[in-house]
């Protein structure tokens, strides 16, 4: 197990390098620069700014400098949020996004999984149609429609919860964003669990259990182990995406997470911010893919790590 | 063995596609979705010419008018509207009488009324050219008959007083076109790339799939926003580019299919007969991968439509006065407190379309998946 983890961590390095390199150069060839304003700056001011941020040097020097700094864990200063380094921005925003994302993920698993199992056991019956209808709705209704509706219903009409704001992470403030984040995930997890559960329930070992006259819950637990595999492999990238924040949800609910940094960074040509976000997201993706593979090996003894 | 059996007509074979078509026709949800999609597409194509409004015409007198079947202006709204126009003419209206399609009223002012100012009635969205019935007191009193211009806003109007029905339909054109366009690009690239990688195999396959892996590792949203930066104002180009990103999944699916198809006897036979690689790909491999590809396409179209609306929500999408469902929804989400219809109608169209596409995709999967036979 340990050698496998080490090997995976080693192969993650070239992948990260490719991602960093590609996004670095893509970002730089994009037209415009971080100091473009409505009114162009004076040439001298511009030249000074570019020198301070080392933008006047050849691209490959900048690239090597950036890589060197990155190796030391230095993400550099932000171009757009002056007075902040990228590390500071992430230190503030990442815990917020991760808390919301993790809660949403747990909620989605806790609701979506059982719903999917229920639908699979009641295939082509009322409960199945209800779950699948709900799941299709969850996938098709975009979160920027769900969020304002939730705000109106629970924030204004019923006035149970605050409409928006973070309020230092008070639980009341996190409920609506978490629900908004979780709804589509509940839908996807329910659909996937149902599909793979139906397949597993047809397997021979389950038929044997049925023949032995075991109760439905025991059968479900046995089937779940096999049925969980596709869901787990979906959860890897999904978890990475959830934990690194959602730009829509953070926008609508005015939450100080890191989801908005991608859009703001790219639009303002905040090179270091975009690069930092790319690196953080890539690390999350790689880490969760590794976790997924480990869980896979635990669930399915046929899978050999190596 | 009797003569009768020999004389019976030969059993007509049914192809996979005929089989799938019959099964799809039996799936009520999928057929209903197909009809709904057809109706929405038809409405978006020809609807904007039938609503009687231009999608970019702003009716200043009808800003944020709620949706209703009633024709505007309502009888109760006319006196207030007359008051507004009269104020601009600097006169006081009296004896306002609404009968049918005309309003009779008397304007009076301390000084003679400049009749050229009556053009304000014309300029209003509610009235036509006024007819002067009588003048009195040296032109300080005018009796007018003003025709009322009736308009209907079935879906209400937006914050600029533009007809929401027309805009929703026009937006549907844009959203559907974008969905189909990007999907088409992804389809072509993905199928050709995947089929080539799978059929050629070996090192070429390795290399081609590594390229796909690297592209997968890049955050998708980063790519999209870079594209916005590059193509900015040109929305069509941008979505060609989005299609050029979305082909990755398609390539994987097609490659997987190809790997199993290329070992089939008919492919070996074609190879033995010396059919060129190109023809084997186009005649034998690609047509046989189409089942999963069609399913994926019906799921990719809604994905792209959602992506477009997501970009529009961020303000990076279609620019005014052109519009898309995403733009309308994000406008509606901002105005939801006072003008819920601005969110409700575009969202209903978008969600119905996405629902139908999803059901159709599910139906196609059931119809084309031979395991469920």
C-alpha cells in the first residue's frame, strides 16, 4: 500500500508540472495584462509596475522564477488584490470553501445514497419514479435558479434563515449555500447508485443471498459494496470540485470562499491568482483520485494496487 | 417439413436501428420529450415573428409589466397614463372617458396649448395620434379623441420594458443553436480522434490518449474563461472552442467502442480484402460506435446549454440586446423579489428543454442497450 501511495505521489509531479506549464503560457498569451485600466497608465508608471512584478523579463525567465518560487511554496503576490499574497487569500478563503463543500458532500451522500438504493429495490414502481424525477430535476435545474428561489422562500417569505452573507461561518448562514451545493450532487449520486445497484442486484452472489432468505437490509448491505464502485469514482472529481468552491454559490450568497478567484483572476489577468487556483485545484483533483483508488482497493479485492 | 413452411414468405430481418426505433416509440417519456423538444424548437424558430413585438424594442410605458392574458393598457391604467402625457403637454386633463378603443378627454391650460405637443400622445406606447374634436377659449381648452393602442404581454416585460415572450423565444434560438453547434464540433473531433486512436492502437493510441489525459487535468472552467478572454465578443467562435474542449469524453467513449469492434470478423474481412484504413474507419468502425455516441450527444447538448447560461450568469455570455436563456435567467434572478415572472418563464423553458433532453437520452440508452433486451 505504502509503495503504491509513494509511486502515485511521484507520478503526480509531472502531471502537476504539465498543468502548471500549460496554464502559465496559456494565461500569458491571452490578450491584455494585469495593469490594463479604462484609462491607460502613463508609459513610465506602466514600465515601473512591470519591472516591480518582473513582467519586463523574457517569458521563460518569468516561468523559471515562478516554478522556483512554487517549489518553495511561494505563490507570489496578487496583482489584483493588492497588499495580499496568494497564500494569504487562500488561507482566508480555502477553509470557508472546504467547509461548505465538505458539508454539501456529506449531505449529498447521506441523502443520495439511500434514495438510490430505495429506487433500485423498488425499480419501476412509484418510489423509483419519484426518486428519478427528483434526480432529473436536480440535474437539470441550474444552481443559479435554485439559489434565488431558496433565498426568496426561506430568507424572505418564511424568514427562517439569512438571505446571504457569511457572518463568520454561523451555522444559520451556511444552510442555504450547503443545500444549493448539495442538491445536484444528491441527484447524481441517487442516479448512479440506482443504476449500479440494479446491476449488482442481478449478480449471482446476490441471488444466492436471496435464496437463503436473508432480510432485504442484509442483501442491500452486501450489494452496496459492489454497487459503490462507480459512485466512488464519481465522488473523487466531484469532491475536488466541491471543496474548491463554487463561483455561482459564493457569488449569490456573498461567501468569502475561493470559488470566485478563478473568474476574477482570469478576467483581471491576475496571473499569480489564476496560477495559484490552478495549482490548488489540481492538487485536490490528484489527491482525491488517489483516495478513490485506495477506496477502490478496499471495496474490491480484485483490484490490485500497483 | 411441409410445403407450407417452404412457401411462407422469408422473415424480414430487423436491423439494430429499426429495433431501437420501435423500442423508443414504446417509451412514452422519451416520445413525449421528443414532441416537447420539437414544439420548443418550432416556437423559438417561428415564434418571434408571431408575437407582434420586436425582441429589442423597449416599451417605456411598460417597464416590468407582469405577465397576463389581458391586453394593455387596462381600463384602470388609462387615466393615469393620460395624466402623465398631459403633464408633458403642460395641461390638465378632465372628463376622461374611456369607451372601447378610444379615450375622449378635455385638456385645459392657463395659456393656449401648443398643438405640436400633442405628439406626446403618439410617442407614448399606449396611444395613437389624437384627433382634435373642438377647440375653445382661444385654444386653452382642447377636446380630444385619442385612440388606445392595445398590446399584449403574455410573459410580461423585462426591466427595460421589452416583451419577455419574444425575448424568451429569441433566447431559445441562441441557446439551442449554441448547444447544437458546440456539440457538433465535439462530436466530429471526438469521434474521429477516438476512432483513429482505437483503431490504430499501439504507440499512436498511447500518445493520443496521453494528450487527452493532460487536457483532462486542466481545470475546465479555467479553459472556458481563457476562451472568453480570447474570443470575447464573438460568441459563435467561443462555442466552437467550447466544443473543441468537450470532445474529450466523446473520444474516450468512441475509442473504447472501437477497441472491441476492430476485433470483429467483418473488420478482419475488410482488412483481408485490402480496404484502406480510412474506409474501414468510415464504413465499419464509426457507424457501429454511434449508439453510445448518440446517447452522449443528447446529454452533451444540455450540458453545453447549461454552460452557456452559467457564463451568461457571470456576465461573460451573450451581449445585449441579444439574449439567451442564461442571460434572461440571471436578469430574472436579480429581479426575483418584485418581478418573479422574469425568472419563471425563461427558467421554465430552459428546465423543460433540459428535462426533455435528459429523458430522451435515457430513452435512447434503454433503446440502444442490447443487454436489456
